[in-house]
């Protein structure tokens, strides 16, 4: 009997050991395991009672759960792609029977199947992509190779940024992938593919810069950052350390023997040395004219270059201006004296020096390097009482009464006087005798100015009786010493019974006759 019990115990132990165990704490031994395309997926659903297993496609997912199609608890989901074909089988792991006969799950699919709370089920989810895929081949145009991409329906979204797709090339910067070999159409990530394509790498050369060492006689210096030589880098001004009118600049050369000249546009591939070729020229002489307060104090001739000096003497009030031992001494300078120093090209008017200096300030020198005739001018100005310009404003009354001239001490026209001429209306003062620009008090003036009176004839008979001689002279504007026939019009209110035209020879006697006739008529 003991042997029989022992055998039964061994059989029980072996049987128990051969049964799969599940991590379930439920009283019923029911569960659902998931596989996606043959691979375990997600977590196990434990069944505590008989219920329904639900599969439902919603939005971007296929959801798996327990309950009803209208109300269920989702325990598992996979991403849904409408381009894929999905099939779901629910197998009884004990019998291998498929409870649903491979559901075909598409957009909006919803279904359920009863499951036993004590049975182990396996749910297989298989999908096949219906999207046509293509390959992308990379032409790196001399750069490092990039492996061909396969199984793609679109260009990767990070095609231009992912370091895995970035080739390298010495002395070049990668500027992206392009759809065509002419590099005009840049590849855009996410663009759908309709066939196999090749992408082409675009490169920008990394320009290395080089140094240029200049040699100007015994002086040398280096400048950096050149890729090629331009007009500025080959300018004659760079040879100014030794270049003057004593030499003619003949260009920059790559060698000190001056056999290989450097040209604008030369591309540099390494650091270079440039040598200034300077050819001596015949000495040039310049005539120098010294002036002091507008008076010529001497003329000299020098070979350029030469230096003009302004120097304060040991004597407090003396100043020397000249070249070498030539020139003149200015004496009697005081503390508030300022001198004006100017050097001008006598032929072209070019001003080389134009400066003011206060007496007892630092000495000054200027080196002359060109020209043929030079004026060296020194003028002194006493600034203790600055001069104020005063302009005279005179008046041409144009046969009106005489008007005395006025002065302008502030650079503006003063209050302008009135003017009288019998038989005429005064229309103001003008800057010109053609009366095109009228003058007004307060106008700015910068020189002596003549103003002209403008008149308009009125022929007022009351004015005629007041001073007929002056009125007639005003009306007879064409009168000359030799005499000229003129016409006088008088209205009927002075007794002529209508408009009368009297032709007279202008003279003092005729004027008096007319005057007395008028007096008789008017009583």
C-alpha cells in the first residue's frame, strides 16, 4: 500500500511539473497572451470569469479588451495603418481551435467573442504592409559613401540633418542632398517615393586663407586672410614706407629679383612674399614762395622732398618760418596772437596745410613731396578784440526824395525808410533795378548793399497842384538835356472840359507856362 501511494505521489509531482504556470492570482486559471507577427507583444490579460474578448479599430489604433463592443476595458492596442492588412485569430491554447476564424481587421472594425474564465487563449495579430517600398541610393560626389536605404515609401524626414546621412569631404562643407545631379532641387524629408531614386551631395569648398609678407626695401610686414590678390593688396600705397616722388613704383613681385610680377586676381595656394620694385627718378625741383601777411618775403628753389618749418625762437616774441636756412623771422608776437599757416599748390590750388596755431605752441613741420610751385603763407591775427563787420546799406530813390545810407552791424537789413515821389505810389525797396527781388527789414546781408525804390504812377491832380514842377518832372521820364516831345494827360475836373492831350517841348519855360495855366484855372 505504501509503495502504491509513493508511485501516485511521484506521478502527481511529474504532472504538476509538466503544467505551464502563469503569473495569476485569480481563482480561475484563464488568460490571454498576445503575439504580433509571431513575436510576443505586450502584457497578459488575466480572466477572472467568463466574458467577451473584444477587438475594435478606433482612430489610429486597434484596441483589445474585455466587455462588449459598446463598452469594454482596453488592455492592449497596436498602431493602425490603413495601408496595412491586419488579421486576428483567437486560439484555444488547449485545443488549438480558432474561435474567430481569422478576423480581417480594417477601418472601423468592431467584434467580440465569448471566452472562458478558466481557459488559456493565444491572440495572434498579423499584418502585412500594402505600401510599395523603394530604395534611395546616395551619390556623395567625391565624399564618403553612404549606405543605400531600402524599404522606404518616403524620403526620411531627417534626411538633411541626421548625421548618419551626412558624408564628409576634405576641405569642403556638406550643403545637403539634392534630387538632381545639377544640384538645383533640394531633397525634402517626408516626400513620398514613386520609385527608386538617387540623391546627390552638394559641397562648398572651404577657402583656406594665406598670409602675404610685403618687402619694401629694408622694411617688411605681414598681412593675413588672403585667398587671392586684388587691387587693394597690390596697391602702390603699401610701398609708402619708401615710395615717394624720388622713386617710381613698378609693381609687386614674388621674388626679390623682380622676375615674376604679382597680378590682380592671382589665386593663392600658400603663403607668399611680395617685393616692391622702386625705380629711382630724376630729382624734382619746386619753387617756394614765402608770404607774411600778404607780402612776398622771398622765393627759393628746393629738390623734393624738403621740409617747411615753423619754429619758435629762443626770443619770446619771435617766430621763424622757412626751409633749411632760408625764410624769415616774425617778431613782436604777443600772448594773444594767433598765426594762420597755409601751404598751397600755386598751380592747382590744392591745399596741403591749413591750420591755426596759438603763439608759443608746439613747433610745426610739413614735408613737401610734389608740385612745381608752392605758396607758403603765414598770417597773424590779434584775437584780443575780434572785429565785427559793418555793412553800408545805400538807397537809390529812383527820382524820389534823397534817402541817407544806413549801417548794418549785425549782418541784417535795418528798418527800411519810406520814400516819396509826387504822382507816384512807393512800392518798396528792391535788391536790383529790375525789381525782381524785394528787400525787407531783417534780411541777411554779407556785404555793402544798394537798394532800389520801385514806383507806380498814379497821376493824382491834387499832387499836381501841390508841386506841379516835381510831378511833371516825374511824369516826363524820358526827358533829356537836348529836349524830347512828351504827352501830358489832364482830367476834366481841372477845367479842360474833357481829356486833353498837350504836346509840348520839355523845357523849364514850358513847365512854368503849364504851372501858371493850372493856377489860373483853379483860381
